[in-house]
């Protein structure tokens, strides 16, 4: 029975062994709000935004891709911190409108229905169109749509956890078809908003991002040249990753920013006057979130210790290894009131669902935890509650609160 490595425990969370979140003890938050509980610390989010602004060239806009965490209370706090929201459905659009001006919202995503397109056009949202059909539907709406084209680039984002560009993809429009479609949009009298290139997600490789951004700028210049119209704005995508697992190294965002500064210092002449944006989800919110779950049962099977909790993959699918990973690895976790304590045993932290998939931590070295103790699973701020099969087995949903 060997312990498996955990991911890195975010260093700023511990004070005297007790996990503190927004200045309050994790155990006190659970007493007040119940267990299991997602806690999102807006102080951590604000620090991420500040780091982005310091690292990136002045004038590069920051958009929040709200699918990473669309909790209304979090969106309300996020709205003043960023320059726009990117949404991917009509439901997300409604969530964005509660706290954000419609002209600061853009809508990407394959397979937009006529109803969604109509709602977006009437509201004045920028549609990042993903097919010629979407362009025609938007143009038929009887009011002037704001249209940008999502381009499926011929290059890939190397090292990304999820590739969303390069080769055959359901996302965007193949780059060779884009210049003619730009002409169609401009000639039809729509408001031309520019280009959007989203090549992938979850990369920790600064060089790969630098290269993808450089290629995106060159691609935008080529399209502008062929179409004979400059894009008012180019969304360079995002893809900034977070180190989830032992051995992962955090992305060097400052290096990405310095290189982007060099690229944008001398932009191709066809991009004169063009503004640039980057859209991020996970990198802004993942580290701000902790999933807290209480040990219901401590048991032994064939010599192995199991801590069965009141949570599970129905709340935090990603930590169970069943969301976008091939090999299951442990997310960082800890006993919430003994951060930094010496490990005393190796235990498997299980969820309460009746499926072997429901493991939140596989053979983790931990201080001894008993019934009633609180387990903290870190990096739970992105793709948690809304990216998990909450209806599976019919347990109640986890609480979600914003602190800090
Ligand atoms: C999912 C998605 C994002 C956010 O990705 P993260 O990995 O959370 O940063 C941004 N843009 C588009 C188009 C997406 O589909």
C-alpha cells in the first residue's frame, strides 16, 4: 500500500493548521452553511486579475469565460474586475445580463439555435459565429447584428489539455473560408466586430501559448489582407492552465505577457487600430475554490483505510478524475483543520455514490481523520458544481458561497 502523490497544496490557505477562507475558519463556514460546501475566495480571484494586468501589455482586454464558474454571486463580483464576459448558451447569457452590460458580452459555441441567435442580436451581444448558417440566421433577424467570426485555425495549441482548434473540429470556421464570410458580413451591413481564435484549454507551457498567440496575430493579418477589411478586434483565445497534479509547474504568465508585448509592438500593418482580448476561465477562478466535505464513515477493507464522505463526483466530478483526464490523479487535498500536519496514514477518500468511480483522493498520505472531520479538496473553483452530474443518485446539491 503506497501513497500516491497529491497535487500542490495552495500555500496561502493555512494559518495555525486551520484552513482559512476569506478570513474565516473552514469548519466555521461549514457549521453555518452546511456540508458539502464550495467556497470561492474573491481575494484570490482579484489577485489573479491583478497579476494578468501587470503581466500583459497595456490595452489587452481580459474577458471571463463564465462556463468555468457561473455562480451568480461570483459573477456579480467578477463583473467590475474584467472587461467583458464570454458566454456559451442562452442560459449563460441570462446569467451574464444580471450583472454585466450586454455590449460587454460575447457569445461563442457551436450549434446556436435561431432562438439563441435572435436573443443575442436583439440584446446587442457580439455573436462569435461558428458557421455560415449562423451568419445567415443573424442577418435575417431584421436588426443590425454584431458579428465576429470564430476561426478554426490550421495550427494547434501544443500541450493543451483540450484541443479546440487545428484539423477537423466542430468549433469555428476553417480559416480558408473566413475571408469570403467577412466580406459577406460587411457587405450585408452588419456590425463587423472581428476575429476570435480559441485553440485550446489548460496549457501550462508558456512557449506553446506564445507561439499560438503569435500565429493568431499573423492569421488575423492574413485574413484582413484577403478580405480587404481590418478586424476592429481580435480575441486571442486563452488556454492558460492551472497546475492540478504533483509535478505540474505553474504557467509563467509574465513570460507570455512579455512575448505578447513584443508581438503587438510591431503589429502587421493590416491590423492597424485593432484591439486585442484574451478570454480566461479556469486560470482566474480554479485556485480560488475549495470543496469541503465531511467524513461520514471511516472503514477498513483488506487492510486499506477508506474515509467515506458526504460529497462525491456528483458535486466535483473533476477531482474524481472523470472529467477530461485519461489517467486518474489526485487533486490536492487535506484535512481542513490540520493543514501542514505530518501524515500519519494512507487513506482513500471516497464519495458516497454507489460506483467505484467515486474517489476524491486515491491512497493519500494524511493525518488521521475521523468521522466528523472536514476534508478540503483544492482547485475546485472551476468546472466544479456545474460540470458535475448533480442529479446522479439523487443526493442534494453542495452549497456554494463567495467569501473575501
Ligand atoms: C471553455 C472556453 C473558455 C474557457 O476555458 P478555460 O480553460 O476555463 O480558460 C474560453 N473560451 C472558449 C471559447 C471556451 O470554449
